[in-house]
């Protein structure tokens, strides 16, 4: 994430075509099926995580201020919206693009759930389903 703070000349570029990028975005949108999760394809280093989830900084700050009673109460009632960044340079992306439709959705869902788990956002029935899927895989 630190590489996002400073623009670098040697920043990673992805080699996906526009069609592959659109396909990948559609696969993840279908797997996630949540309009509050905005999917974006990004060029990150290949050794990074395949999927990361972040809340927009301004939204997080407004929600924090509304909790403290800073006159921003309407922000507290707004639904949480998140950015789901797909690392186009990760080796999982290549596997997803080569897989069949059903496998694509399953792999995308598993990667998304791992990102949720990393943020402490995977709970309840979704966590149980993730554990069951993980056991099936191994």
C-alpha cells in the first residue's frame, strides 16, 4: 500500500487487454454481487495480494466524525461503500481468465472472501461458507 502514496517511475504495469480487463471485472462483480463493492482492476506488483478491499478515505473520516458528533450525523447513516482492487499482475488473475465460467466465479469469490477475512469483515454465514469451501479445496 505504501507504493500508492508516492508516484514511482518503475510502477508495475499489467499486460491485460481491454477485453480481459472487462471480463475480469465482470467475473468479480458477479461473484461479489454487492452494489456497495466497487470493483476496479489495478496494476500492482505481482507478489502483492490478489484482491484488496478499502473504504474511501473521505468516507471513513466522515463516518468517524459523525460518531463523535461533529455535526456530520447524516454520514453515519450512509451505507458503507468499499473499493475492491483486483491486482491484474497477480498469478491468480491468469488462472481465473483461463478457467471455465463456474470456476471463475468460485475462484473470484474465494479471493474476495480472503480479502474480507484480511480486513476482519468476513462474519456469520459468509465465514461459515468460506471455511466449508476452503475445506473442500484441500
